[in-house]
C-alpha cells in the first residue's frame, strides 16, 4: 500500500540574513523563486535561531533542544543524533544533499543517503575532509578557489572576503549543490515511500563568491548599509570589541576584517553577498521545477530557512557570533498550496527549531514530550497559535569568540538582553525605540526594571529547561 504522507523538502542556506528576500519587504533583492514561496505560503517574520554559529544552531533545529541541553555550544562539538532518525524509522526515505554541519561531517543522523558538501573555505574542522564538491573539482582537474590562493592576491586585505568565482559556473559551490539536488530528483525513481529531502546550500556564507552575471547588477545598485559610529563601538562589551580586533588580524573564511572600511568596500562586500543569494534563488527555482516534473509537489511541503545571519560590517562586525537581530533573526517560509494558506506573514516570536515538531507531525509522528521546540503546526494551518513570550540564544567560547566563556541572549517583544557569564556588564536594547540595536541601555537606571525582568527570565528558563529535559540525556547519549 502506498504511503500517503506528504513529502518534506527542507532547503537551508548558510548565513543568510532575513533582509535578503524581496517579498519580505526588501526591494533591492532579486529573488523571484523565494518570492513565490512567500506569496503562496506562510512566512515567519520573528523567527530566531538558538545560537549565532552553524553547528549549535543546526543541532537545535534537528534535535529540538537548546544548545545547553545538547551540549553542542560551538562549531566542531560532536553532533551525531537527530529527529531525522524518527522520520527514517517511520518509513520516510531521508536524503541529504549539501551542507548539514554535523560533526563528524559524514555522521548519518538518520539519512539513508548523504551527499556531503561543507564549508566553502573549510579550515579548522576536518580540514582534509574530501566532500562531494572536492571530488567533482578533482574530476574536472580544477583547483578550488580557497584561502591559500586568495592570500596571494595583492588586494586580499582589502576585499572583506568578496571574490568573483572565476572557475566554471557549475563548479561554484551553490551551483554545484543545486545541480546535484536536481540530478538526484530527476534521476532517482519516485518511491512509494514519502521523501524527506534536505538540501543545504553552502552560501551565502563567505567567501562571498558569485559569478559575474549575478554580481554586476548588485554592484550598480544603491544597497542599504547601516551606519557604524564610534559611540556604538565604544559601548559594545569587551568580548565583542576584542573579537573585532581578532577578526582584523586572523582571516576566518577568507575574510580579513577591516576595523574602519570605506563605504565603497562595504558596498562591494554587500553586493557579492546579495548576488550569492540570487544565485541560490535561481537554483531553488530549478529544484522546484524538477520536483514538480517528477510529481512530488502534488503532495509535498517545502520549507526554506537559514541557520543564522551575517553582520556584513553592520555594527562594525564580521560574520556572526554576536547577538544582534542581523544574526539571530532568519527567514522561515513554509509552502504547501491547499494545505497551508497563501501569503500569510506571522509576526509572533518563535524559535528556529520550532519547525522540527511541525515536520514530525506532518509525518504522523508525536514529538517527544521532552522537546524544547514548540510545534508551529497551528500557525502554519491558520489556526489559533500562541507565540513564545521569550526567545533565547547562547554560545560558548571558541577560536573566534575568545574573551568570554559563555554568552546568552533573551528577548521578548520589546526588550533584548545579552548576558556574559560572570561579568557585571552586558547589552540591553529597547527594540521599540531602537530597532537596529545601537543604544546599549544596560547601565540606564530608567531601563533597570526591564533589565531585571529579563535576568529573572534567564534564570527561570535555565531551571525550567533542566527540569523539562531531565529524562532526555539518558535516552540520547
């Protein structure tokens, strides 16, 4: 008997900000295929990740637990389990094409097939891992554009990680992953099993490396750049100030950060990043077309999201690791005509990982009661839904965020607090009057009540979390 449960297609980019999709209100973007998903689906405008880097955020997404519960607090922490195992056990055919950022990279996680493509400029984690992209480049006799080669450029220190992809276009990492996904869809027979297909694009994570045909239009556009003032930088906590300096001395992901870049340098970097998003959008369109041609979309739900954002020199910072909304707030779109309503934007607070239980429920499974993720099914189906009153994020000390042992964020609809372990200072923002998070109110007596309320919530959350998940470690470890 044919299994009638829906196919689940889960597309995840790496380091894509919320403000990179035209249909979400950003007219400088060229994203026709993502725009279609927004117009015909449900989008969440206040979806927040649980950690400002890849592995801990993704581990939360695919387990349903906060980083302090999973123990995955930074990149390269061991991550070997996920709820994908439950989908596989229930009869889904589970396929990964592209990036997941499990560790080790090749960990099954419940997938029946994995076609692993990891960071464009892999350096610290499993530096010599030979993924599908490496194999394809080798087969073509090509040497991948990478940090060792970029360093030979006379202008390397001025580029902010922005380089044109000069090898054949189909060998650019996002083109490669998109084509690999389309190949799999077109070449594999449609099974009677429902399909869980996770497609992980490596971009727009740096190096920001689009091809010329995508880059040229953005170089000509007037792109929004946030003003960065000396006053804002002086008011940032010491770990973030030290991280700025560190990133200007050590070239993570082929970026040598500039402490005071010119508007022209910032614009150039932004153009490369946004062009990379448009590259991915083109491949999303091709993937949807292939799924439609094979009949998958007759009974499928397509989800699109990213794992975190990128400051892109806004707030004076490179990449992630901070707790600004530019990092923590990501697009989350669900598309299923006839199942979910069309053109709905949901503004209530949710955590990125909350989409996981909704996928399990699509598969007819009951999420484990110990999950810290809270299902979005009611919101997706247009029923009464209660948003979260608070969302949280956290991260441990690593090779980039070196000057704090542990940082935690908590926010409600108005206020955001960033707490540094064992330190008397932190960040506090009134998002109603300061939506770009420039004015730190931590020491403002008039904000003392809001600060204390969020500190109290942080305490109660950690205690609540420990109690709620107390049975989980014995089951998973």
